[in-house]
């Protein structure tokens, strides 16, 4: 017996900038500790690891808000398109794949080519 499928929960809201800033601060603390402790010359590369972590973290603090704003704009545009489509009325009941799901078009094309290759009446001379 199969269980009924429950809908997926909504994505959890997180503060990604705060997470990136915390990681950047952790790398900065690690750099300060390594500078205070003093490393042998063969282990100085650890300083550059910390510097790279700080640089990537600062980039993330700058980039994440722009990424989230772009995603919000895209979602708003999609919602506006859905609203406009609902106002126009039901879609035309024409046969064939819907333009909203291109994977349906690929599936139907693949099925059509498979049918034509297996159906002896549809075969063409090579």
C-alpha cells in the first residue's frame, strides 16, 4: 500500500549574508591566531589559506544580496506571467506538448521517433 504524498515544505528562510560574514570573521580570527603563534617557514602557506578564505567571504558578502535580489525579480516576473495567463482564460486545448514544459516536447519527439523506427509501415527506405 502506498502512502499519500504530502506536499514539500516551503524553503527555510535564512540570512545568507550573516552566514558569509560569520565565515569571513572565522577566517580572520584564524589568520590573527596564526600570526600571533608564528609558523615555521614551511607552514606559512596556512596564512594564505586564511587570506583566501577572507577574500572569498568578502566576495560572498558583496554578491549574495545581488543574487537574492535577482532571484526575487525573476520570481516576481514569473508570478506576473502566471497572473496574466490566468486572467486571459484557460489555455487553448490544442493537442501536443504545452509550451510551459519543454521536457514534454522532447519526450513526445523521442516517442514519435521511436514509434516511427519500430512501426514497419512507417519505415523509409535507406
